């Protein structure tokens, strides 16, 4: 006669302990509190700038900066736009930003394609050189670049100074050179994660190097290009140093550098300057909101496996 043995029932899994289905994670209250505090700290200067820009200078002088007395209106924004000539400055920024971003992504994608999809003698060396270029402070090259551009002759039909100085070409070239390294590093790591079978199959079918790059790899790197494009627009648009160094004509300055037009000789209207600073933020905010989905997709792509 056989005996039947029964196993005792398993005790229910405790909250927070792992089981076969998964583990119950405890809420990270400390992390959430820290992130909330940091968000508030980051938003305080922006909120204070908006608050100052909405107040007339007369009310600020009367009641003080740390007060709520007086009226609030958009007169400072209108005055900053008209007095600073922001419509012209915004067009100047577009002349610098758009070609620079296109050239940077184009050159970086070609370099990343070469060092990630092919194995040759100097691919790692070139990648290290491109990446190491970002570690060099731009101010170190300010004097050599200024002298080089001053002696680089151009016809007066192209440049009013007869050289690369006081032209958009100088700012576009320098920004492109400094940003290509960072974009090459990001795109090369992204392209290395793509299956090599696609380009090998295309090569067997007779596709050349350019066809592999333009028709196969570039469409697959669209999320990374969108994320990098958003970052590059913000980086180059906010650049203050290179336009101030290479452009001497006030009517050619970009928007961020042209904020100096709102400063007085003996007295600064900080309410007006705050309004001008807020205006300069609006274009980058619009671009980020328009490309937010592609930007987040490009940053999080490859973060999880499944």
C-alpha cells in the first residue's frame, strides 16, 4: 500500500521580497525628494527672471527687488524687442545655427560610419583624437584662431574685412570643428550597436560605401540624429564666446551676444535685461518642445533590452 506525501503549503511572499513573478520594489522617497528639491533650485532663477521682467523699473526702484508692490505688465518685453533689435539678431542666430548643425551632423555621421562599420588601422586612433578634442578648452585656441582668420584673405565681395574676421564663416567653422568630436563619439557608439549583417548583405547585393551609409545606416540613426540635433541647436544658439570674438559689427551679432545692446553706459536696467534674457530662451524652448519625442527616444534608445 503506497503512501501519499503532501508538501506543506508555501508561506506567502513578504512585501518587498523577490518571488517568481518579480520583486516588489520599495518606493524611493529620498530620491524623489532630492529631485524635487533640485528642480525647485533650478527653477528659482528662471522664475525670478520672469518676475523681474514683468515689473516696471520704477516700481522696482520704489519697492525694491524683493517685494511684490506695483504693477505687472509686458512693457519690458516690447521695449527689449524694439530697443535691442531682436528681430535682426534672431535672423543672425539662424544664419549661424542652421548651417552649423547640418554640417556638424553630416561630418560626424560620416566619421562615425567609418570608425564603427569598418575595421582598419587608424579607426580607434581617429576616434580618440576626435573625442580628445572636446577636452581642450576653447579659450586656449582663441588667440591662434583669431590670428589665423585675420591673415586668411577673402575677396571683399564675400567679406567686408577682406579676411575671415567679421564673417559668419568663421563662427560656423569653429563651432562645427568643436562639436564634431562629441557627435562622432555618440554616433559611433550608436552605429556599433546596429547589426553588421545589414551592410554585409547590401555589399553582397552590390551597394557601395555611399549607398550603405546614406540608404541603410542614416535612416536607422534618425533617433540619435534628432537627439543630437536638439542638443546642438541649444549649444550653438547659446554660444557667447565665438561670435563675440570673431564678429565686430553689431548688426551681425546673434541674439545671445546682442543682449549687450540693452545695457546702458552708466546704468543697467535689470528689468529690461531680464525681459531680453527670457526672449532668448523662447526659441530653444520651442525647438525642444517640438522635438521632445525624438529627443527622449534618442536618449533612451538601447537603455533596455527585451
